[in-house]
C-alpha cells in the first residue's frame, strides 16, 4: 500500500464516541466564529449556506464557533445566541444543513467573560482585573453557580432544534479558560485556588449538560494545552484538568492553545509550520481514555494521517485549511489529494490573519470564494465595519428593562 492509499484509509476510518455516536471519518471542521449571525443572535441564510458547503465537503463534524449561552458576554456581535429570543426555525435549518450524509454539526457553547466584546457586554470574569488593556469585574458567587444551568439550558435548546451534540469552549482565554487560568482566577472560594478548584466550574458544567441532554448526545470540550502566557494555564495544570475531565462523560477532548488575551499569541494568527500541540496530546493520552482531537497547524493530508496513525490523536480539527478549501475532507479521502496553498502574509497586525480568514469564509457563504481577492488591510476594514454595524443591531435586539430571562 503506498502512502497515499494509507493516508486516505486512515482518515476515512469511522470513530465511535463513548456516547454511541459514530463520526464518519477523522476530519472535523474546527470551531470558527463565522460572524455570520444577524446581529441579534440569529442564524442567517448566508450562515446556513456556509455549513451546507462544509458539510457537503465531507467533514465528519462541523463545529459552529462561539454560540453564546448568555447574550450579555458575547465574543462578537455576529455570534449566535441560544436563548428565548432565538429563531428556532432558522436554527433547525442550520442543524439540517449540517446533518446530511451522516455528518454532524455541533454548536460550540461559549461565554467570553472578561474578553467579551466591550461595546455590547458587561466585562466580568473569575476575578476583577485592572491591567494594561484589560479591565473587568468579578462574577459574584451566585452568578458562577448559575452558569452550569445556563450551559445546560443552551445544550438542551441545541438538541431540541436538531444538533447532535455540543462543544463546550474552555480554551483561548474566554470564560471557562479564564477560570482555569491562575492569571485570571484569583478566587478564594471553591472555584479558585489549585487546579482542582479552577476546574470545578468546567466540571460542574459538563456534569449538568450531560444530565440534561442524556447519555446519547455528543459532548466535546475544547481546552488549552497551555495559554502560552506568563502566569497563565501551564501544561501540567492542563493535564491535571484533562485527568479530572476523564471522570465525566465527555466524548471528545479538543486540544488547542494560546489566547486572545491582549498582546498574547492566538492559534488562529499563528504562522509556524507543522501541527501544533501533538507532543501535549501524547502526554494527555496517559491521563485520559477520552478520545482526543488536536486542532492547530494541520496543512497537509500526510500531517493529519500521521497524527492519527501515530496514536497521538483520534481525530483532527481543521480551521483555516477548511476556509481555503471547503471541500478538503472529500479531497483528502481521495487518492489524488491536493493540499491547499496557504497565503503568505508579511508583518500582519495582531488579529489580522483571523480577520482575513473570517472574510474569506463569508465569501464561501456567498459562493464568491473563487473570486476572493481581499488584501489583509481590506479584510480587516470589512470585518471591523461589519461588526460596528452589528453592534447597533445587537443593542436594539437585547435592550430590555427586565432582567435577561435566559440566564438565572
Ligand atoms: C476566523 C477564525 C475564527 C475562529 N474562531 C474560533 C472560535 O469561535 N472558537 C474556537 O474555539 N476557535 C476559534 N478559532 C481557532 C480555530 O478553531 C483553531 O484553533 C486555530 O485556527 C488553529 O487551527 P488551524 O491551524 O487549523 O487554523 C478561530 C480561527 C479562525 C481562523
């Protein structure tokens, strides 16, 4: 068997998750905040079309990035929100678009906490902070205690409209990642202190989500291998958190790293070659029996197949490659696979690469990706202009005199 046959076969092998769900191959469209919500937390036709493209492109699962459990702390004004103001008919159509031909589509349940989009959020995290580029309040104990129910309610909503599972976002510096991180989390109650305390909120959320959605729906958790930040979550603590998660009914641990903390490196802007976090995944194998996924840096079929074949991971997450080539899984499962060509960016500003990829995925949604030719500067401007317009829509949609009904 030559390498090409072997690579295609390895990646085409189905994966049985502990909950009984079978993923049809080893390639996942990783979570990306697509910024294609309507500004009021609801799906758009564009977004439905985007997921139709990715699903017909052969991904075993497409994960919708940053679907908020609380409209008061979104990552961006183009996020979806699972709550009482949602449009269930559109959500159902989005779930249907991602569920053809044995594929799955899962919302990534998010809450941006201290890194929420400032113009439309109350910035609050595990502890009050006032440092360069970041000021936030501390969440009261009663607010922290209400979070497992908020996540469970959002997960139940997702199941009710047809999604086969959820990913709980505990990476990249957003709320649950803030709780894991000693840099953000200085609490002296049971949600702070050692890694056992800092993991408690995540574990409580997983437990309540599982109890609410039942044993046969998939639950993934995205977690950092480290924050790559002085004083942030270390690899040893991340391994300890993964060991604790092993006791919960989790189906897939999605390993990532980096954060959107001001000035810190993010995975989506990173430019080093070769897959990231594989050495960490090998260490994680020793502390968990839960299936592992690594997201970050995969650019070729050989890299993806080697990662699975070596036993380091069970399944591979692909973000930017799926934006360059939405049909990539189908292509890689054929013998004559062609790997996508990555654009070279000279001295991109922080966040610039992520903005460029977000505008390119908008072109996929519009069916104009063949003609996409925005420069980095043009993409950043288009991205920021669209967000600025959506801020006003968001404010109007969620303005209310009564307390928000979707979070206790
Ligand atoms: C446009 C864009 C948006 C992203 N949004 C999210 C997100 O909402 N949630 C998340 O966990 N990761 C997000 N990421 C990070 C990716 O999931 C992934 O971890 C990172 O891009 C590295 O993988 P890659 O090398 O395959 O791109 C985003 C990445 C990009 C490029």
